[in-house]
């Protein structure tokens, strides 16, 4: 009799537990505040990806008209945070770095993404949350395109120096004024690291006998990332890269 009762209870759990779980997932009270704010936005479609990070949550968000936007280090309550930033907007991958002055020395902060604070200053609009980014999607996309175009028309070696955040190199700061956000106690930089997954050194294309980047690691890096036929793939994608840059 006892065994029958146990089996009956187990059967009930098997039948009803999935329904209870699904109902809980559908209950917005279970959602973080930042996700409730996203779902309330008219341009929000879905959360494609979500990853927990030690300084916050990372998100990839699908929006209307097939657009996407990615975030890093998001505070689940506010949708922003001191380390919050952008990692992508459609085909553009954004990177960045920040240094703060503590006493007489400069210290790096966590993360290599474009901070909301720097995006704010570069587009002239206050950006504090993921929703703010969606509201100003077009302005941010235009910024990404402008930064990428400046990088496209520059020597690769100069572009590499942007990514190394050589804030003391005044020539680089002058060469790329739209990339840097500088103040007395804070130094920030934003740049486009990839378009459709291709790094700056490939945006112009690579000739059949040419070794990209440098002879030490360029060819192997491309093979590992894009496959043996990476040159054919790149050549096929060059028109859409140029279109993203506003060149076609």
C-alpha cells in the first residue's frame, strides 16, 4: 500500500511539475527588473542569449526589423551599472577600455566593451540603461559606422594602437578624436573591433598570396576562425562590409 502511494505521488509530480515550472517562467514577477523593462519596450522581440558574469549579466537582444544589440555587465535591477556597456549593434562588434586615476597612478577597469558612459558622450545623449540604448539605436549605429569608417581609412598599425588604449600617445588621440573620451580623472576609448566577424585588418580584403596582419600569426589565426577557405569567404563578404561602412 505504501509503495502504491509513493508511485501515485511520483506520478502527480511528473504530471503537474512541468506545468508549474512553465507558469512560473511566464510570470513576470520572476523576471529581473531590467528584463521587465525590456519586454515593455515596443521594439523588443526576444532575449537571444543571456550569460551570467561576475560584474553583471550579459545579454544579446533581438529587436524589430531583424536588428540585434548586445550588452555586458548589466545590473539586473537597473539595466545599467558602472561597468555596463555595449558589445555589439547589428553587424558591428564594439570594444573599449577605461582607465581611472587613483592618487598618482592610472588603473584599468574590468571589461573590453564600450561603456554606456563613453557612448553617452560620443553621441551627446544620456545613456544609462539597455532601454536607453534601444531608444537611441540609430544614433549608436551611426556612431559605430563613423568609427569603423575612420578605422577603415587608416593604417592598420594605427588602428591597433587605439585598441591598446595608448592614451599617452597624443598623435593617436588626435588622429581618432571621435574614439576617445578624456577627462582629468578618467580616460575612455571606443572602437569597432569587427564587422560581420571580420577584424579591421581584413576589411580591405586580402590578396591570394598576401599574409594578413603579420607573418607570425595572421594566416593561422584566420584559418582557425574562418576555416581553410577563409579567403573565399572574405571575398564574398567584402561587398556587405563596404555597405556597412556606407561606401556602397
